[in-house]
């Protein structure tokens, strides 16, 4: 959740102003009325600024009174005219003259999103996450928040929704959130062999060799594969037999009968009766 806090009324301080009556210093001479403001003398029609209201409010001496003739707002050492707008942290402010003062007033709110801003109610997508810009008020402060509305998992160049599953190479993965981690987690582990899927510890036999689906780990990375875990004796017709059984085998293009075998791990010793 991303929060942007702004004032409930106005971003900038206001400058209040009005007519400045110069009292005894307002006199009529041959040139007309003059105004004395902050120990300075201004003649009738002269424009000037004063330190109290800053450089962006321009006064004019008229009949002994200093009246504002031009309003502006100071921003980054530059005077902006009424109606000019600035944007800071996705809050748009406008230079306005209201309620006896002049300053910047927030006229549009938004939320930072990526490299730009989005308006309240607008949605934003970042990877597999969806957000919406919303307004929230807490303790008199106004917050503009990017609230997450949905999330997903990035896997195999696409986004998967929460609880969506995918099966790849006989391994079933589900998009889940576990604590602070969002990702594709294995939920059903299997091995692919002979165009089939075999569950962990499930076996199959090919050419009298017994293969088993096993899970292994290298540098913390798990993978699944089938590995030879046993053997059987093979007769001349390709049938499989256990140790001690009698069968026929082919030796040097001749068929020998009454043969048997002894299995030691993955090694087999064959033997036949004398004929």
C-alpha cells in the first residue's frame, strides 16, 4: 500500500493583503498624491512590491493608497499568474485568489504509479499486481493510496491468478501466497519418462531395469528424475526373471537352457547347467 498525505485544505500558505493606507504620508503635491510604504516614497501610478506580501503581489499608488493590481504565486523563485498550475507528488495545485488571500490550492489529487500519476479511481498494473488509487481519511489527514486489488504469479512468461495451476514436465505448480512470498509452489511432484508421469517413489520397468521417480537437490534447487534402482534377469525372449529362477539365455548365437542368475545391486551374474 502506497500513501500520499496532503493537507485537508490547501497545500501552500496563503498571503493576505488589502489596501495599505499611508496616513500622514499621503499628501498632494504638484505631481499629485504620493505614498510612503516601508520608508519608501512612491508617486501616483507607481507600481511596487513589499516584503510582507512577497514579490508576486504588485501594488500601485492610487490617491494615497497602495492597491494590489496584479496577483501571483511564488514557486521556485518564480511568480506564477492566477490559473497557473503546478504538480507535486501527483497533487495538482492552482494559483488562486480566494477569501482575501492568494496562494496555491489543491484542485486535483492522484497517486504515484510507476513513473507517472493516476487519478483517484483509476487502476494501475505492475507486473502481476493490480492496484486502484483511492482516497482515505485518517485523523483529519487525507491520504491517496494505491490499494492492491489482486495479485498473481509470474511464471513461464505469463501471469497466473491466485490458486491457478499449471502442469509442466509432470510437476504441478499453484500460484500461492505463503507469508510474504508470492510464487508458483510445487503441489504435486512427479517425473516424466516414456511419455508418462510417475509420482515420487513410483517405479516402472524397461528392458528388465527398474526405474524409480526420485527427488534430488543440487545447491538447494530441487529437480525430479527417474533413476535405475534395480534390475531383473532377462531371458532369450526378453522376459524378466528374479534371482534363482530358471530360464533360457542366448550365448554366442546359441540358446542355453536351465540357466539362472544372481542379482547384486545393479549387477547380474548368469550361470547355466552343463549340457
